[in-house]
């Protein structure tokens, strides 16, 4: 299903890649993701994400920013510099701070942010095994199940393996 066609009724879980594509001016998905997030901002859609998704986003932003600054894609090099250079860390975290500010705007309107509890994590193992999901995606799916959410906004097509989720892609 196309993300632009998501109806206003019901709730939808927002995966990390939707927010990351929103920031990426070079992405072919940026326009669709930004339009979708605008619908959350204007309270046309009730959306949910989790603190685990936010962790994914912040980490991706840190690594991307560090990669651009150091001109390397070696994650260990970027992590080492963040941990050992305050000026470098500050530059990397600036982008993460902008995302937190934007998430706060979304939270004040149509976005709920939930915790991935230990019970959700325990339940996710069965989903991961049965549907061949990586742990974080299984936790996202388990979060949806726990909250009775049957829609997910994502670019990850492996969520289509889950009969309980209708996948909406940019």
C-alpha cells in the first residue's frame, strides 16, 4: 500500500526509516515521507512510534553525520571519535538534537511515543523466528501487536511477512 493513501481512521506505527528519509534530500522517498509526517503534525493521522525507533534514528543520524565529517564509512572509527572528541561529538549530536525537536513537535500533535517493554521483547522472539525478522523489527512488530495496531509505515518490505500488519510504503 502507498503511504500517501493511508486513511485517517486507525493508528499507524512509524518505523525509523520514514523519519530518516524525511531528512534525506537525496532520497526518492523524501517527499512521500515528509507529506505523511505533515499529516501527523496536522493531526490528520494518529501515529505511534517507540523509544527503540528513536534510538535507531539517533544512531543512524550520528553515524551519518560522523561519516560525512570524517569522510569514512568505518563505524568503529566514527564511534571512537564521538567517544573521544567533545567538539566532534557536539557536531554529530547537533543533527540528533534537531530530530528530537521535530519529534517533540510531532508528539504534541498526532504522535504517541511508547516503550518497548520486556514483555514485548519476550514476545518478539517468536515473531522473529517464525517470520525471519531481525530483533529490532520483531520488537516493532510485537509492539504493534501489544497495542492492537495493524498498520505500519515503513520502507522495509519484510514486514509484509506478518499477516497482522498492513504495510504502508513511501
